[in-house]
C-alpha cells in the first residue's frame, strides 16, 4: 500500500485493487468529508497522474465520473474545481449513505434477520462501545 | 483488422533446441500502454524482434499495424532494444540532431522537452554519462518520435529508482497528446505498474494471460501476487 500526497489530498493506492475506483472513491470521500473545500481547485489529471505514477487515462476516467456525480466542474482553461454547492455535496453524501444502507439491509435479510433483530443488535453494540469509553 | 497494434497467431520460433516461442497468441489493442511481462527467457525479446522483422517465425502469423513486419512497418515503430547504447562522442544535442536526420517522425522539440522532464543536460557527452543517464537518452530518442508504435525492451534494467521515476514522468507528460501504442517489457514492475492499461503475461514462449489490467487486478490482485501464483502454477503444470 502506497501513501502519497498530491496537492494536499492524500491517497492510499493499493495495486491489488482496480486503480480507477480507488482514485474515484478517495476524491469523493475527501470532498464529502470537507478535506477539499467547496469551490476549491483539484489537481489536474496530469499532476495527479505524475504524483501517483498512474496512467493519465485512468485518472481521467475517475475525473469524468466525479463530474457526472456533480461533485466537480471543469472551467475552461482554468482546471477542475469542486462544486460550490453544499447542497450538491450533501445530496451526494445521502445517495451514497442510502445505497450502503440498502446493501446492508439486503445482507441482513439474507442472514434471515428481521429489522427488529438488527436494531436490537446495533443498540447493544453502541451501548457496549459507550461502556468501553466510560467504564 | 487494423484495430490491433500487434496481432499474432500460433507463433513458433526455435533456435536449435531452444524454443523461444511455442504457440504464442496475442492481440494487443491500439493506443494503450501495454506491459509485456514475464521472467527472463519467456520469449519477450524474440517477440519484439519478430515485430520489427529481425526474426521470422518458424510458423504462425504476425501482423504489426495490420501489416506483415518489414521495412515499411519499421518506419512506424520506434524500437528500444535491450541494453541499447549510443555513440560515445556525441553530446545529447548532437544525438538529437543525428536522430532528426535519420529517424522517421523524430521531433527535436519533443526530445528537448523530454530531456528537461527527465533531467538530462543537452551538453552532456554520452561517454561521460552514468548507465541511468544513457538509458534515459536512449528512451528519449525513442519516445520523441511521432510514430504509432513504440516498443521498449527492458527500459529500466540497471536504472536507479530516481531515473525510473523521471522516465515515468516523461512518459506521463507525453501520452494523451498523441495516439500511440507503447509496449514495455520489464521485470521491474514496481514503479511502472500503475501506468499499464493492458498486460500480456508470458511464460515459456506462450501467453499465460492477457487483457485489461484493471480486470486482472479485480480478479487476481496485484501484479506481484499474479506473478507468484501464475508462474508457480505454470512450473507445476509443466513439471508434471
């Protein structure tokens, strides 16, 4: 696992997993977590490719997907910028959260658990966690 | 079909008892950076020599850019042979001028730009160069050519990590600006593996696996893991 920083964004690239998804997901999280601020410029395809030693075409594919997400926008002659709309980022965060919750629910169903079982289990885990922090 | 940069079917080539290629099939797509990977003696260099018409297959067919290899196709290929050297008395600038008059498609402005990326002084003389500097010069002489196919045989052998990184930076700055297929054979994959888009894994003169490298990663993990598992398996199957 390689940890690298390019223009203030840190990346952890694992060459045993598809690279396109890693770049995409790591920039998505950096935006959603606010590590790259609204309206901020992100590195150019070439800068990121050089910084990570990854094929520029792979980086470009990830950038195109970010644009489709509505998280970034290209400005002619100036580069790529994070959207300045906090609404858009929030909407994206919810989309991802919903998607993951759906997957989670599906998996729990496949295990034969009811929502009550799952909720009781989550509550118990949260209680245990609190107990660990304040004995 | 001209959708392929290189297409070969059932290629065989022996040197005496030594089988260099034994039934190699390949179909390399155009305009990608392609890794041709495998242990020493797997047939990579023989394949490259065949693509440039330097050796003929004993049987099977090979097409480069849709044509049989020969002097016509060689005008469209920039080939960096393994352990290539240059005239010791030339300076970098003289080497570029020489290349401009003899190499089809050589662009001196691109060469000068690449030399800057790769940290090579134009006044440096070849005989005063380190192994890594000369290797970088040889590489510049190849990739500064506007030709559809670039073939680099072990461009990193004997080159230190810093030089390798300079080389990769130079390649990154170049691709995307033109339509080119770049074939790179290497057994030192560490710095370069993120650059490949397509790989052909070879062993004992045959293809073990070929395809999109992202698919390879999704199915089998890193190239290191792939190397270990694929080649161990092929040793076992061949030994039994």
